[in-house]
C-alpha cells in the first residue's frame, strides 16, 4: 500500500501531442486522462460571482479562460499526487515553468483548498489583498456552490 502511494507521487505526465481540454478553472483533460489541480478550488463553470459594484459576472467561465491562457502553448506537465474517488488524477501541473495550481490562486481565479494542503494560503492572501479575480467582490466558495447546486437539482 505504501509503495503504491509513493509510486503515485513520482508519476509525471507530459502531454506532448495530446489534446488538452479545460473543463473549468481546476479541471482538465489531457487526452483521455482527467486531471484535477491539487490543493485549489476554482468556481464551477456555470458559477456567477459579483464584482465590486455588485454586478454578476461569469466567474466560472473566466476562471476556465484564465487556465486556458496559461496552457495556450500546449505544453503541460503534471505530477500526480493521488487518484481521487472519481478516478481523477489529482495533480500539480506546470506549463512554461509556471505552477498552474499556484498561479490560479495568485491570480484570484481559485481559492486555496486548505482541507487538502496549506501550500497556497499565501497566494490566496495576496490575491485577496489585491482584490483580483473572484476577490474583486463577492462569491460563494466553490465547494458550497456545488452543495447548493446539487440540492437544487435533487431536492430529496
């Protein structure tokens, strides 16, 4: 068991020649592999947030677009941390020498998912202080948005 966990920490994925599809600000497909960026939580694709004037805007779509821009050159490398219960490869990914997980939080398009790691707390504090990305106004943390959305679609 320990050997299996340790070996999963050492596996890296490079996507040379594979199709990359961004699902939202913390999830993507590299070929047929589903990747979830480790330690961060970005707004869901259809989630709306509110800017400093209390106007709604599509923060989920903007978070996805921010991730797309970071990997526009198509060169991405991911280090698998663990496989989750959905069989996704929870990973730390980089493109052009930039840690995508950290950059999404630094740019304000994701929150630090402190339930799983404390690695991105300072990046979140920086984005919050600068009032950038989702920190420009009000938003519902993505994990709470998912809970409410699930309950609305399945009231029983």
